[in-house]
C-alpha cells in the first residue's frame, strides 16, 4: 500500500518588512525542496501576512520509511536555508 508523507514548515520572518521580502524566503524554500527532494510544495496559509508563512511539502512512496527519509532530508534543507526563521516543523503520514 502506498504511503503519503506531509511536512509543514512554520516560518517567522521578523526582518521581512513587505510581502516582497517574505516572497524571497518562501519561494526560495519552495524551489530548494522541489529541486533537491522532488517534493510537491505549496504555501498553505498566511499569504497576506508579511512576517509569517506556512509551507507544506508532500511525497509519495511505496513504504513509509522512504517517505520519512525524504521528509527528514527536506527538514535539514529547510533548516539550513531558513536558520532561526524556521519556528516549527510537523510531520504527518497517511
């Protein structure tokens, strides 16, 4: 049976003073996750708030262990890119 893994990143961007500043971080994160880990990625909340972001990424595999491995690598990539701007990470498996 296929496994679906979802990871959600909550961002707090105190140095962003406009949606354009926020876009730099959100789009950068989305591109890195797509290119490095082949994930489907979307900003799912706080689109109109300049200093917060909520981004989710999804992967599908034939085994949960493989989903977990990919999502953990994605978390390392996000933490490396965002640093202290990454406030919370949540995982969900279906």
